[in-house]
C-alpha cells in the first residue's frame, strides 16, 4: 500500500490539503475541507519547485560558510551589542506569511517579550492589514465571518478587487461548481481590468481605479434611501447607524455622483445596487484591489457596512469575506506577528501587556506598537534600526519603492536573512545567511482564509545543514541570554504554548481561543486533522461566525465605520496597477525555477490597451520604459483589450534573480492606508 504524507499547500490562503507519496507525487486531499481534492497548477508542481538550482545549505557570514554554532554566536553577540549601545528599538524582524505558526510564535515572543521591541512586522502587512483593521473595528476582533460552504449557499456573489480565477484557483473552481449547481446564482465582479474572473461575471463593473470606496458608500446610501436595511438586526446588533446615515446624506454619495466617480453609467451602477438589494444571500469576496489602497481600511469597512446594514452576516451564503493572499497570513495574525498587535489577538492595552508578561515570565515586554513594514524601511534609512532579521521573504523586491528599500537594507549594520535560497535580491544583501528548512522539510501548522488550522508535515529530510526557523530563533534567543523561555524541542511544544496563551485568562472576551489544545500530546499534534476556530466540543468549531448576532466588541454590537470621502484621482499620465499571474508566486524564488510554470509568461510584460500602444507608436516587440520620479523599468509591452486606456498593468513577480529590469515595485510609491499601514500598490503613476 502506498504511504502518503498529508500536508498543506504553501502558496495561497485557500490552504489546500495535499497528499504526497514516497516518490514525491502530489495529489489533492479529498478529505480536506478547503479543497476536497482539487489542486491548481502551482499546487501540482510543488515537488518540482523543491529542485532549486542554488539551495542555501550552510550558514554564511559575509559570504563565507560557517557552522551553526559560529553563526548563532555571531548573531547573538552582534544583537546584544546593538541593544546595549542603541536600545531594543534598534532591532527589527520582518517575517512572512510563509512562516509556520510555530516559527511566528517564537519570533514574536523573542522580539516583543524578550528583546523588548514591537518592531516585528511581516509581508502580511502588504496584503491583509487593511482587512485586519476593518475586522477589528467592526467586529471587535480580526475574525473572518465566512466559511467556504457560504459559496454554495449564496444567491449573489460579489467579487471586489480580486482575480480569483488566477490567484485563488481552487476557490474559483468551487465558485464555478456552485453556479453550475445553482444556475440562479449571479456574479458581480468589480475590477478595473477585464480579468479571467471578470469575463465570467454576469455583471462586470470596470470602475475607475481607487473608486471602490465611493461604490460601496454609495451602495450603503442607496440601501438606506430604499429602506432596504434590516432594521431589526441593526437595532439589536449594530452601532453607529445615525452617524453613518448623516454622513451618507452628502451629495457625493448620491448615485449620480457615484456613477461619475466610479466611471460607470448610472444604469450599470443601479443594476448592481438593485441586485444587492434583491438578494439576502449575498457573499462579498474581496482581496488586494480593496486592501492595497490609500483608503484600504475604509474600503473594507464600507463593504462590511453594507453587510451589517442588511443583516447579511452569520447566515448561510451571506457575509463579507476577506480572501487571504498567503498560506499562513492568518496564523501570523493569530500569534500577533504584526507590529500593532501584541499576541493571540490581543493589542497593547495595559491589561493585555500585564497578562502576556506574566504568561511569558518577562519584565522586558514591549510597551507599545512598533514600526510597520514601510515605517521599518524608513527607520532603517534613517539609521535608527541597526539590525534586521528577515525570514522567508524578499522585501528588496516586494516592498513598494523597492530600489529605496534595497538601499535601506544595504545600510543595515546587521542584516540576517533566513531562506532556502541564497539568490534572492534580499539574500544577496545579507551579512548573515541562515539555511532554512523548506516546504516538505518543516513541520508545523498554518491557518487559511476561513480559520481552518492545518498541519504542514515533512516528507523528506532538509538538505545540508538547513534547519527549521523556530530552531534558529530559539538557538539565538538562548545565546542572547534568554534562558528558560526558549527551550522548545519541537513544533508541538511551541503549539501547546501558543494555544495555552490564547486561552490564558480568556473568559470569552476573545474568539481566538485554542486553550483546549494547550495540552495536546505530541502524537495528537502529529495526527491533528484540519479544524477551524473558535473551537467547540471536541475541537472542530462552527465554520460560520456571528450566527447569534453577538460580536466580539465590548457591548457585543458590531460597529459601522464612518463614511470617509473618496480621495480624488489626482493627475496622471498612466495609472500603474500591479498584481499576480496565475502560475507564479511572490518573487518567483520557487515557482520561477519550474519550466511549466514559466511557460505562460517568460518575462515581465506591461499590459496596455491596443489604442494606448498605438498612441505611443509601440509594437509588441519594442521595449517600453515606464518611469516616474522613483525609477525607470524596461519591459516589453503587450496589447491587451482587457485594459482601460489610461492604465498599465505589470505583474509583481519579477526580481533581479529573473529579470534585472523588470522589478515593478521600483515604481510603486511607499505610501498607503494611514489606518492599516498597507501600501497602495495599485495607485502609482508612471510615464
Ligand atoms: Fe495551493 Fe492555492 Fe493552488 Fe490551493 S489554490 S493548490 S493553496 S496555490
């Protein structure tokens, strides 16, 4: 009989279950609730992507191979020296939604609990933080209310700022199956581009980029004007109606004005509004187009407002549904791996600081939020942060204004990079490189978009001296003198402590409570089946949240977010939009080495409307320089009927490892949502 290892795909927030046999052949896990056996092309190519041309096998200091004890001693001495000279705020950590929850937990404990700085942020800041801020405000906690079964139940599916067909392919297949089984289900897709997702919509709204807020504020105004809100639900479960109603009475939220702002015809706009009004079972999926905006938190909040006003939450087929970009962005949020969170869904309120300090047994706990990703780069640039540990991500390419980020990283007195590859643009800048165990070699848990915790299990030994990230963090912590708190000998031991902290003095104030798993045996941890939180009975909890209309705020009522005005579009030559391709992942450090994944797009191309190309006098084999005050990149253009005339789309993936001239984030602006700190990747201007 063939033996399989059951594990989880590391590429996106759908969190597909995978079975890998002893020969490395991959198949979808039919029993996993996230994918029921389906996999996309990236998932099926997973073991191929493990064959990197240059795998980092041994620690390196300034390019010279050393053994682990030497690397750990060097890092600990340098970090202690920097802390002694400049204080704990001179140290920072930048992690990734690729890290397992156990890695994240140890990194957060080391930084916030023992180094004493909250300068720990993650690339989840780049994809989810606006949704996080909107959830925290509206629901009192960062909790996605929906579950995948809602897709099957919905009568109307609204997809805003997401090319789900390419970026969450297995989820999209479930959407297709739901519509096939329920032909009356309708789809509205809101996207400036006519993407693969938009082309399958019953109604595609190609709005002016950045006008999402006007669209959803206008929808709330329309619902109020039509008397189409669920008055009983709002009266009992929602706060802030009078203030919102008063704000939305301003002329800018009237349909005619919203049509003008969004660039839609009034007829098309009202068609959408009437569809929303008519379907109590509405599911609104949203992703980067909503979150990566100067008004990202307000965008997400405006969507949530429309669901709260109509009572479309906690019911089958009815919820706002933030799609997570990364496999473990959610797990990172759960441990507190963002600079503005403390731990286990707690913020820095004095009572939380006291509770966490007692649990960890530390007197050095960080006293308040630290630098978020873009602020972290600015602090590096100013020389305030002297040491940075980057784990499992490539900020030299993925941060906005990335040429500036590379200069800031190069300024660092001590840049430590943990990765599987020495070839990323960030790894090339490192003073110390640490070889990490990769997917299929490491062991731990991840949480997907719908709060399902799944195991990632190893099925092969890590090559060379590569080690799990939690192990490297614990070794450094102990060498720095933090004895006793980092004696973990397995991911199971870390998970137990993480679970216990989430349940510590948590009498129901926080939904995120894994306390019942705090005594899990090693064997039970190893055998853990996918389960979603909040836990109930023998662990597996209700998949859908807020069914009782009770939220996690102090008074149990959800809060409507005030209706911020839509920011003006500004002047522009071309508006630059960035995003993902179907077959690529992040900065391609794994997928870029798989020939069949590279086949669909071998180089970065700038997508422009044919008329725009003609106006520029360019053919598809010419080279196009896209420039602004920050940088210039050189790419070949491609005529694309799906583009609006004033816009250009360039994929986000290419790094210096694959195309020296195609790093699109050299052009994007290091500016974003003031509330969440998420960069506005989709709102830069170029010539
Ligand atoms: Fe992996 Fe996402 Fe594809 Fe599923 S949909 S196989 S999680 S990349």
